[in-house]
């Protein structure tokens, strides 16, 4: 058989698959419209399990492996859920189609990628506004120069990003969304550069921390800290010196004319970062959509004060998915606590919990209520 003809046939099948996926995605918006009227939850995991079982059975008739079918359709279902949530959120909170978004770095930075991923899913066009520091991202939104800001909050490898948590203490901005991005760290060089002659690597401090195990192999290479991954790539491109390299994403490197020479540099195979979206105005989360509320609170300086606060969440049937602490400025050795609670701030359970927390805490503030984008895949036996 002619190889070129085989590849042509495969390309046609791939094109047909993309058209079918686009059509399926459009149909899921009709499902969202129905749920807006009936006030039904976006997710129905019993229905998802039945669908997967049916598809596995149909796949076996076509000679397809069950795990192969499940992996594909788990991704399709995740996309469907996120699209429905975004549509319902947009129906309840009207906004313009063209939005000004502030993020760390320039084109190609991880924050840049996260911003495009989040707003593209909501069918928004972006006016890109890159800044060299997290503080400037926040200030641009506070002053009204940007509609939204994208801030990385935590990473599966390096943990919480304390600088951002500290900014959340001081700002009046509200968290209105979140998104999680897979972070693929690559060693980027000028085309044709010899890896054995690399003397300097540019990267953001968080990136260096996330790739520390790999970098230990090169004790003689100088590490240069940059304000963003975009800045690191720009340095290598502008210096035009083959002995210099950067650590960033492959997609970002392509924007700067750099080649990805070594991939998967992160300490953990599954390296993901969670980003939050901040705005001057809070959003209402529809009741059909899974919501998350982020709180900041200071408990009393007495034994068991934090436990008492957390017991209130338990007694009201609320799930806490994140707890971290940061020092209170001006109060040595005193801590302020950040909590993510899997609930809508307007739910009865959350209102009851807040009413009980206020009297036993020195300070409590809602940083935002927003739709949760953590989609746990439905599993079948």
C-alpha cells in the first residue's frame, strides 16, 4: 500500500474527528441551556458512568481497548463540564467579549498560557497586559487599567507561592475564577547550540525550585533568576549566545525562536500549577455549578482556637480542600490562615458556618466565591 495515501486517509479521519468533537461540544451547550431552566447540577456522575460503560461495550465490538476508550471520553466529558459551567457563569454575570487581562511576564510565560486557556473557554478575546511583578498585576486591576488579573497560587512540585498569598491579604480584589495548567518545563537553547557548552541557565525562581533535582546534575552551570519565564526566554534570544539557555515551555520557546532540547525537567512527573483570576467585582456562581469559597481568617492566640474554627466547617458538612498559613504583618509569630471550602458562599451551610465563625475569630474575610474547575474523572470497573 502507498504510504502517502495511508497518511492522507489518516489525516482525513483526524479532520472528521475534529468536526465531530466540535459538534458534540455545541450540543453540550444545549444541555447547559436546559439545566439553566431546570436548575439541575452540571455534573451527573451516574449518567457519566452509564455513558462510559456503554461506550466501552461499543468500543469492544470495534476492537478497541477499554482503557483507551475511557481515557478519551474522560477528556471529552471534562471539556463538556467546563464548557457548561463557563456558559452558566456567563449567563448569570454579563461581561464584555473583549477583556483586558494582566499577567506576569510577556508572551509565552506560563501565566500568559493560563490566561488564554481560561478566557478562550469562555469565548472571550484578550487584550494582553504583561507585567514584571505580581504586585503590578494586582495594582493594574485595582486601578481599573485591567479587567482581570491572573496569578499563580500553588504548584504540585514547589507548593504555595507565598508572595501571591501575601498580596491577597492587602488587596480588595475578589477571586472570581481558577484554572489549572500542566507545566511542561523544557531546556530551551538557540538552534544548533551544543548542550555540553551551556554555561548559564535563565529561569524564574519557582521554575528553578520545581526543576531542582535535574539542575543538581550541573553544579558548574550558573543559574540566573528572572522575573518570569518570558523574561528568561527573551534573555537567551536577545543575547544570541549558544552557551546560554532557558527553562520554560516548548510553546513559549517557539515564540522566541528557541529549540526544546530536554523536556520533563520538573521534579514530579505530574507538574501542575493552579492559577486564580482576580477582579474588582465579585461574581455570582449559579447553583448548578460546583463552587469554591476562599477565606482568610485570624484565630485567637489560645489553645485549640484553629481546631474550633475547623470543627464549625465539619459540623455544617463542609469540605475544606486547602489550608495554609502566612505571618500577620506587624504581629511577630502570629499567623493568618487561608482556607478553600468546597461550597457556594450563598448556600445555607456556608451562611450558617460564617455566622458561627465570626464570633470566635479575630478577623475573617471572604476573598472570593467562584466555580471550581477541578473535575474528578468518573471511574468505572
